C-alpha cells in the first residue's frame, strides 16, 4: 500500500501528464472530425483534459484495423502460452503504474485514492493475470463417437469485440472484459464512458508496451449516441460486451437486431436487497456491512445494497446500529488517503441523487441520517450517505436504481415475505442475507432471483466466481471460466475415418 499522504497526491495530480486522444492501431490519434469534450474533475470542478470525441468515422477506422489485426493471425492464431506471456506483462505494467492509474480514476470520477489503489488497480491487474493464466488450461473436447468417426469440439475467438464500459469502475470494468477477450485471441475496441475515460486511454499504450500487436486493442473515447451507437450497429463487430444502465442495455439489443445479430452480453442495473433476519449471527457486523454496502464508492455500484430488509422484531435494535455505522462514512477530498467517501462523478449525478432523496421524502419515507449535499464550497459534487426509514417497496426510491449513497430500510415479518420483497424488483444482480440457521440460508438463497447471493457478508467473491445478473440486470457472466464463453465460438468438426 502506498505511503503517500494528501499533499503527496495533490502534488502528483499537478504533475500528471494526461493523454486525451483516441488509440487506434497502436498510436494515439485525434478524432477524425476533430471533435473534443472537456473532462472535469468532480473533486473540485477543475479541467483535467480535453478528450477526443470519437464518432462513426473513428469507429470505421478502428473496426477496420481490429479486423485486419484479427485476420492477420498475429494475435488470434498465437499459441495460448504466448498470449498468456503478453497479458502477464500487461498485468505487471498495470502494477508498475499503479499510482498513476489510481490517480487518473480518482481525479476523473471522484473515488477515494485509497480505494483506487487497493481495489481498482489491484483488482484490474489480478483480472488480467487470472485470465492470462487460465487460457492455456482450457481444453477442447473429443466427442464420444464410433470407431470410424472423430468428433472435435473446439473454441475459436469470436473476432472483433466492442467493449462498452461504465464510469464507476473505469479501469476494473475494462479489465474484466479485456482479460478473457484478449486471452482468447480477439481484437477489442474499448469504448470508455465519456464521464471517466482517462485510465482506459492510458492502458492502451501499456498493452502495446507489453507486446500486444498493433490493432488488437483500440480505445475510442466519446459519447454513447455517437461512437457507441456506431460500434453497436457496425456490421463487422461480432460481439458487444457492456456494463452500464438497463436502458442502454436494451438499446444495444435493438441495435444488434438492426445490424448483424452480433452477440450482446450485458451487465446492467441493480437494486440489491440485503436481508437481515432476527437470528443474524452478529448484528453489529451486519450493520457495518450494510453501511459499507451503500457508502462504498459513493453508492455508485451496480451491486450496492440499496434495500435493507430488516426483520420487524429486531428493527428497533438494528436500525440505530446502521445509523451509527454509516456515520463513519464521511465525504471528503478523494486525494486524502483517510477519505472513504469521495465525490459523485459529476453534477448530473448529484442532481439525480438529490431528486431521488426529494422523491423519497414526498412519498412519505423519513430521512434518519444524511440527505444533503456537502462540501459545496470546494466546487466538487459531494453528497453525504443517507438512510431512509419507513420505505414501502413500491416507492420510487425502492424500485429505481439511484446510483448514490441512499439506503432504503424496509421491514418484513417472515422469510417468505423477505424473499417476496427481495424479488419484487425488475433487477436481479445481487442479494445478501444474514442468519445463523443453515437451512434458512440455503432456502432463502435458492429463492432469491439474483446472480450473486452472499450469506453473512456483503459483496463476496473473487475472480474464480462468475458475476452477472438475472432479469433486467442482464445476461452472461464476467469473471471465472464462464466469462470465456462470451468471447468464443464453439465449432463442431466431424471426421469420417
């Protein structure tokens, strides 16, 4: 862990050389049309960089280069062990540039620098390295046939992959896609969010430095309705992988149908329930976890535990524990290593969080702590972690993804009611439950319609466990060996002997 203090990070921020151009075919280039957009820091509003605003013309060039690189076989037909070596060097370079990359994400989207280092950069290097290590350990199959037949089942890279990633974990979400996509031999066009594009732009050069051939990884910053749409409609893009809102996820499915029926793999929104039963083994631990589940990363987390379902018999005892725990999460300057709640990504997100808080009040829910913007004098976009009590699951704040540090407390009386409330949402990304009863844990977990279920903890798992959702939280899985299914085609070859 870095020993730098706030003054050290502020000095580094002033000295940071920020690249804002697109990366196509192994070099940084301006957008074809010359378009740019301003990238401001949510910490204090200052201008960080002027970033290339790519559009359809840039997408055409990037796709053409990605396809040429794929067809050349320079990467797609490399031995898996060779791809592994390059990607391991890439992971090493992410670690070697950890402070720079962490600083880019902190300045760009407002997350605490300590989290950017320990979670985002470390997790990104781990994701790339894990996929690299896995690729030469995934075997093809031989079908069970008669003696005069030979049936082979082989995996082949799908081709050109467009990866559209969100602004809340810019580096880590990119790495979850790049690891298996590159390891399986594809060419990738990475489209970062226009709200936090800087780390994605930077790592493209590091990938080439690690030995990735030109054209295999391209990065196109810009807006969803311009370059994102162009990639999604492109007839020579074979697969779209996406993390972001459910609204955009649905639109990508439409674009697939309007173009070449490209595969579309989606990780979308969430409204995750965190269920605390009266027989939870440690109410203090559950309260601390509930606070962290909504305050970490300013609540800008798709799996945020935004609905806290509490058994009625313990609510009077448990809610004060949660309120006390959440007071330990205080908004502050993200460049201070002691800060655990940073700034919301921009003014638009701040306005959205404020509007939901007002909607909750209007619906009759009660703010028991938080509920206001703070540190406005800094020029940044800070909002204090907030807890609503008296929430009905039908309320807007309980049904819609706020993507901010706003917790809704909902009471229940029976396990069956808890499961029904938990599942009463369009989403199904994650859920948690707290109980010392093993049978109840299994039965509740089985009843929850969610891609990840955590028992007596929140947000568990590592690269060995798949991540993704049910219902309108998407399809497909990131992480684990299951992620490789998104980036490969299965071919059956039948031979008469």
